[in-house]
């Protein structure tokens, strides 16, 4: 080992380090192990941060809703984006505040009534099933429910409390608002982290994802408004109690197709039969009439201008997302599926383009 004195006066020690690995096979294996360990660490980090990631994705969904309103308003008003966004936010807040002010007292009363009605109906059904020998006794049923509730994992406990839900909702609104103010800033920042030769392909995929998200949410909002208002009107005509609350719940749950319709139908029929057999039959008729008209008329019309997601695919994605991520995963299953579908379709198109270019080069 000798000392080397360069011109700048800095002394460098020459010779191999005892920690230096000169064997190329060991170097290759160490690099491969580093890659696998990095992937495992990344997967573990995603599992630990899954709820914050879902909140960020929900913020992206909310930002897409605001962006769609801003773009739609831009067709009429030729003003700056910031002013259009402010108009959209003010109109949304005014609509929600006005609806709550006009129907708040009635809705609060109906929520209390709905809770007691559902408990009474549930007790009746479980008692009848217990007498028929189909369901265990009440004590056994309570123990089963306690075990089921106790086995809920950490993923769903984050949104299981009211404080956590309100905090998550607040963060979603703030993230969505900031993203909607200037989406190009964040898009350029994400593109900057992509390698140069892949940026164009990433930009195309990202643009298509944005269009798909806006169309999907526009269709969802239209379906929610239609189902909620129509359910409210038809139930009120049949004399079903809490028609307004059931209409609001049906409209909100319409954001989650398939599963949301089933849950709203169960609530509707339970409340209907609490007022009598005729009212219960009318609730059943209302449920099937609204769902049939929505499935054969509204959804096909909306699907032509939005995203065409097969029902079995959306239902499967909802089941998986709810099992993995809880309630929030269930609500965001459709946007996730739509984004994955766009990415896969673009990847397939890219492969076809490369094959066509290779075939053209071969012919030339």
C-alpha cells in the first residue's frame, strides 16, 4: 500500500479495500438481492401506508370531479381557471348547505326513526329464523357478531371511528382542492420522475386516465341524482315512511353500483314492511322499478359517453377492494378498476404499434 500525492495536495491511499468485492458473480448476486430486498421493502411500505395512499387517491377522484365542473363551465364562461373553480366550489357548497338547511330537521328525525325501525325489523327476522331452525339462537348470534366485529383488521379501523372518518374526509377535500387549482404543476412533477424515453408514453396514459376519470364520475353523479330523486318521489307516492331519507341514501349508495343498490333495497323493503304489508309490497315494486329503469335506460345512455365497465368486473373489484381496504376501498373500487383498464388498454395499443412498426421495417 502506497500513498499518492496529486497536484492539489490531497493524499490518496492506493490498494484494494478489504470490503471490496471483486468477484463478478458475487457482485451480480448482491445486485440481484438488493433489487429483491428493495421490492419487498417497497411492498411492506405500501401495506403500512395503504390508508394514506387511499386518502390521496380519493383526493385525486375529488379533484377530477372539480376539474370536470371547471371544464364544463369553461364552455360557457371564458374566464380564468381559478375563477371557474371558485364558482364550482361555491355552487357545490351552496347546494349542499341549502339542501341541509331545507331538509335538515326532517332528515335528522328520519335518521333516528330509521335506526329504531331497522333494529325492530332485524329482531323480527332473526326471531323468525331462529324459530325455523335456520339461524342460531340470539345469544349465539350475538357471540358470532362480536367475534366478527373483533376480527376486523387494522385496515378498516382507520375509518371505523367518526373522528377518523371526518379527518379523512377533510384531507380528501383539501388534497382535491389543491390538485384542482393547478393540475399541470403536479403532472409536470410526476413526469419529471419518469425516465426521458418513457415520458411521452406516460403523458398519453395519464391524459387518458384523466378523461376516463372525469367521464366515470360524471356518469356516477348523474346516476346518483336520478336514482335518489326517483326513489324519493315513488316512495312518497306509495306512502312509505322516511321517503326523503331513503331517497338520499339510495342516491349516495348509487356511487357504488351493484352492492349499493342491494343495500338500499334492503333498507327500503325493511322500512316499507314496518308500515304494513301493502307499503312493503310498494317498496319492493319501487326498488325493482327504479333499478330496472336505471339498468336498461339510464346506465346504457350514460355508458355511451362514459366508461364501459362490465358488471361482473366491477363487482369482483368491489369485493376484493372491500376485503383488502375496507369501506374506503369499496367506494374507490370503480375508479381504481377504470384506471387499471386504461393502463392495460394503452399497453396493448403500444404493443400493437411496435409490432406494426417492426413489420413495416421488415417489409422495407
